[in-house]
């Protein structure tokens, strides 16, 4: 039986290091950014990403993510929210994070936090979404080239 694709966005398997910092925003007040932590990027879509991390992350935690796609395209200080965290087959945890965009920014009460956010951090807005979609499209073209030879 074939599995039906229920996801909103196509996911691309990709590996690489991902850096993240917690945005501590208890009761609408940012206490600051946590120290830089590192995880392993497993896949990405235009809506979010999956990474592996040695420690459990609380759902609904806000993160600032930095990573690069095939070392060509670096994305820095992208706001995301942890949607799920479960034990992985290895010793760590699988973390699913959803990118925060201008359209869902207010849903997370982030407009209150604007003045606390570090300079240069931002949402995974239309431009970055286009960059990831372009990257995924380019990757699919590469795969098709290899299979049609």
C-alpha cells in the first residue's frame, strides 16, 4: 500500500549542522537568548525542519535557527517554534520545528517581543521561503537528470 502524502509542503532530506538558541519569552518578556546549541539537520521544507538533538526540547519553545543549505545558502537567526520532540533511534531526540512567518507571527505573540529580538533575526518570510523552494526544485532537477541518463 502506498502512503498518501498528507504534508502541506514537500520535504527534502538534507544533512548538515544546525545551530540554535532558545528565545526565553516567559509571560511575554524576553529574558534573553540562551547559549548556542547544535543539532543535526535531517530534512527541511518550506514550512519547517526536522533535526536531531542530544537534549529534549519543550514543545512551543521559541528558537532562533541558523543553518545552510548545501553550503551555498546560509539562513541565520530564523524564528521557529518547536512542534514536537520525540526520542530517536540513536541517543538523541528528533525535533520538528515550524518556521515562523510574517503571517503567523502574531499567533505566537511575537509582536510584543520585537524590541527584545537581536538585530538581524527575522521570520521565515516569503523571500526565504522562495529560496528553500528554489533549492528543493534545483535538487529535484538534479535527481531527474541522474535518473534520465
